[in-house]
């Protein structure tokens, strides 16, 4: 039976990914900070889907914890077929007012950690000519909206680069770029989202299903939701001064 590793697996898009893959028969390695949540999710998915669930408690802002995940991915006798780089968080404050420690942690979790995990798992995937990596980026990667947008832009571009490098193989690398999705993300970041109209919100399970379909079809980027397909198109082709203004307007509404 194949194994999937999901970071940030106990809530939001990561939790949806873990359930989705479990339903497809994948054994799981679930990574998150909250031991109690990890144990609860593991017990539920093992019981419901009759799969093996391995718990890996890790705070991905801590180097030693990241190394634990890297080491797990590099195990040749227990290979990981699917890697979901999902863990992340946002900062509501502007760069001029935020804590530099928070900014460094954000860049690390959103950019450095996915890079390290991919660098660890890809040699085995390429050697057996099989594997899937989905990097949970954001539609924000196409605009200019602070450090979060910049970090997600790096992740999207790096994914596109790997997708091109691995063309002709059976290793799929896809950037999932959703818009606003019903999760705990904005609540944890203490962001104000009450001004956002309901039609702009996505369902996490739908986002995950769309991403998996796109990845297995060999797409470099998955953008769920017609509204975000339009917005991302505009963000990529409108003059950059307009895009920059649009990005900052989004940031202001979240504070």
C-alpha cells in the first residue's frame, strides 16, 4: 500500500487532503504540532478507512523538527508516494509593524520547509519514476500582498520549475493556488474577513479534489473556483501597478 505524508494535517486543507488520500487507500504520515489532534485524527482515519496512520509531531519553525520530517521522507524502505506541503500561517500586520521573528518564521514555513522536504523526497521518486507532490500555495502568489504573497510566489514559481524539469517522468509536481477557503487559517491569524462576500469562499474538500485531479492530469498549477481563475488571470496580465494596488487593498481589509 502506498504512503502519503501531509504537513498541517489536522485542520483545514491539510485535514481535507489527509481524509481524501485515506479514502483512496493511502497509508498516512500526518505532521502537525498538536499531539492531541494528531492522535484523534489518526484514530478516526484508521478506524474509518482501515489504513495505517503514522504520527509525526513537529513544529516546522524548529530546525530539529523539520529534520525529523526530512529523515522520514528519505527512508528508502518505507517510501512516500505522495507529499502534500500544506503547513502554513499568515501575519495580519503590515511589514512595517510586524515582528521580524514572525516574518522569518513565515518565510521558513511557507518556502524553506517545502523546499527541504521536496529535496529530500524527490530523489527516491525520480529513481522509481513515480510520485506526486502538491504544494499548497495561494492565489495571493500572483499579486503583491506582503510577505505571505511573496513567500507563496516563491513556492508557485519553484513548483513550476520542478514541473518543467520533471516533464517526461511520472513524477507530478503541482502548485495548488486557492483563494479564500473555509478553514481556521484566518481565525488563527486574527484577520478580519467579515467584509468578504460569501461567493468568494471555497470549500476545502472541493479544493482538494480539484487539486488532485489537476496533479494527476499533469498540470503545473491548480486554481480552484471560477472566480479565482478569472482573478488570477487578471493578476497575471494586468499592468503591475494595478496588481500592486489590488494586493495592498486585500491586505488592508484583513487588518
